């Protein structure tokens, strides 16, 4: 009996080790190699705020500031805004590409902003659907109570600026990219930049690679895009 138990435990340990080597270790190495763009100007009216893990992008539209994603670390984002000379209280809106924690944790800093959540992403926030990572499932709780749903294809104007949503699922069920002024495309975790090319964010943390690859192909069909802004690996110029 003890021999059988030992063999069973050994088999379980072997499966755990294999899973770690195949899935977890590559994910950890990928995260360690993330290179978000440094805090500063990336285009005439567009800026990046780096919190070491992820880049938040900020559009300056007249006197208003428009954010894209909410950052991973509130204090790092606060410091980045100070470096740029921007007041977080002047952020009028923040568009979330998706609801993972590293894209939303600094949202409480922007007390006057309307938070726009992709319509298809809401089930992950309400708990109707669970965010999947390997064998784990969780609810993507937002650190703010109020948000406004934003649908695929919807366009909104801020002064002389325009933001349009493109549903690009695969990383999560409702991941969305945003086209700014017809030329800057914020894609969140849709893609990474590797060897001068856009490649899909792997699984994990992405959930559905087939859908993700379709979404990546979709953004190449958007005309007029000059720059693709990724969350974790900087800016890709087309």
C-alpha cells in the first residue's frame, strides 16, 4: 500500500513539475523580460507613463487628459504623472483594454475620470464569467465602483480628438483596442513586440489563442494606423 501511495505521489509531483516547466516558467520569464515604454512623449499629443510592469498611455486633448488603461502600481503612476507635469484630477476619461489587475490598480488615482469598460468584458467583473489562468479561475474585481460600458465600434469625441473601440478578444473575452485620432492604436495585451514584429500574447496569460490570432489579424486591416502601442513591450511603428 505504501509503495502504491509513493508511486501515486511521485506521479502527481511529476505532473506538477512538468506543468511548471511547460507553462509557469515560460510565463515568469516573459514577465521578467517585459519592456514597457519609458515615461515621456511618444507622439505629438500622446504620452506614456511607465510603472515598470505596464505602460499607461495618456492623450492630451486641449485641457483634458484621456487615459488608456489604469496602470499596475498607483504610486508609480502618480510619480509618472508628476514627471510629465500632469494632474491626475484632470483626467476626464480612462478606457480599459481589459480588466486584469495590472491594467486597473491605479484607477482610484483618477477621481474625476469616467472609466470606460469594454461591454464584452463586463462578465469578468460581475462574476458571470471567471478569468482563467492555467487551472485557476477568478473574478476581475475593479478598484472603483462606477464604470460605463463601451461597445465595439463605438466612437467618442473629446474636443478635437476621437477614440474608437475595436473588439479584439482572445487575451480575455472582452479585450478591446482603441484607435486614437485615426492613427494611434492602443492594444493592451493583444500583442508583444519581438524582433521588430507584433506577436500574440501567449497562453498563459491569454485564454484563447485562436481567437487572439484572429484579433491580431483584424488590427492589420485597420487603415491609417501609424503606431501600435502595446502594454508591456513599448511602441511598434508601422
